[in-house]
């Protein structure tokens, strides 16, 4: 396979896992697996797989720096607990709107607040589109249910803030993909598992063994390890913008799939939110700008060849 085809294959793998994350996280509510339990399964399995590999390879020194600890606290413990908890309250479509749709925006704002990274015109256009979609959605929801936003929506938005800060810090500290993945997984387990064992409620006995195995393997192996590596491989072959834009579609597709699969409602208000947040997150107008820039570059290369 060509490098480009490999890139699209890795994008497909990442999309399948990220889309399934929305569906399976929502299924936790039906399978009686609490947010505390699924986080413990995820962190414990990731730790048991990655820690022995680091020990054998003699690469544990970087773990004892502050950067992996902070990343594990934000992108591991804080993000997972708020996101998993939110799925217990609202349908999967709300995750696409308030979590995945808001992550690019929260990342840009976090970069500006933490490191004074400027907000370009594309971010401002996305901001206007997203706010318009959210206002329209809230008005329609209030007319139908007299509630504009729910507690679960707030948790999803908080999770987007955690992930935005995590992304900015990860880029600023320039950790390798392997260090970031293993550092987050291991420190998440070291921070959370003792707290879970000593203080938090446990309901693992209420779920079936098959459900626990499915959720544990998916979140601990596929989400933590496979999706991270496939996403990085896609970026290396297709570029960050193209790979990121395509993969961002996965949660929105999952929100539509959840309607017949999980019998979840899809009202006009939610459709407005999905469409608006998808446009704001994907920034489709940049594709045309990118094509124009590529065409100009090709024409310049042809002109140089003719001059020679």
C-alpha cells in the first residue's frame, strides 16, 4: 500500500474506535457500569500492559518528571471521570455537540490563556458558528422541555476544557507519542486506583462478566493504545489537518448511529446543534483555501520547470 492509502487505513481504524467510544460509553448506563468502575478498568488494564514494557525497555526515567504527572491528571483522570459521568445523564448526540464539538474551541482558548497563542480568523469564524448553533439549540430545547442545558451537557463541556488544556500542554512540552501515551496511562492508574479502592463506590458486581470484559478491553487497549498509535500514524502520512478533520467526523456519525442502535431521540434542536458544531469543528472552508494554496504551489513548480 502507498503511504497515502496507509494513512487513510489508519484514519479508518481511529474513526471506528472513536465512534465506538461514544456508543460503548453510553452503553455503560444500560449495563450498570458506573463511571468510577469503567475508569478503574481502563486505567488498570492500560497500566498492566504498558508498565512492564517500559521496565523491559528501561524507559521509566521520564515518568518521574512533572509533565507526565500533570498530563495524566488532566487528560487521564479528570477527562475520563467527567466524560464517563456525562454519558450517564444524556444521549450520545450530546457528546458530539458539547464534547467533541467544543474540544477544538477549548484547545484554542486554552492556548491563548496559557501561552498567549493568538486566535486566527478561522477560530473566530468557528466560535461564531458554534455559539450561534448553541443559542439556537438552547432556544428550541427550552421551548420543548423548559430546560436549555442539562447537568450532563455541563460535564461534557468540562471534559472538553480538560482535553483542551491537555492538548496544549502536550504540544508545548513536546513529549513523544510513546511517552505521552504511556505516561498518561500509568500516572492515571497511580493517581486514581488507590482513591477508587479506598473511597469510591464500586458496582462491578452489578454488571455481567462479559460486559466488563468488553468495556475493559475496549477502553483499556483499543482507546488508550491502538487509537493513539493509529491516529499518530495517520498524521504522519496525511498531515495533521486532513487526518484531524476526517477523524473528527467519527463522534458525529456515532451520534446518528445511536438513534436506531440505542433508541435515542434526535430532535430538531439536537440536529441544529450537531450540524453547527460539526461545521465549526471541521472548518470546511479551510479545505478550499488549502486546495487553492496547493494549486498555486503546483503552478509555481511548473513555471520553474519551464524556465529551466
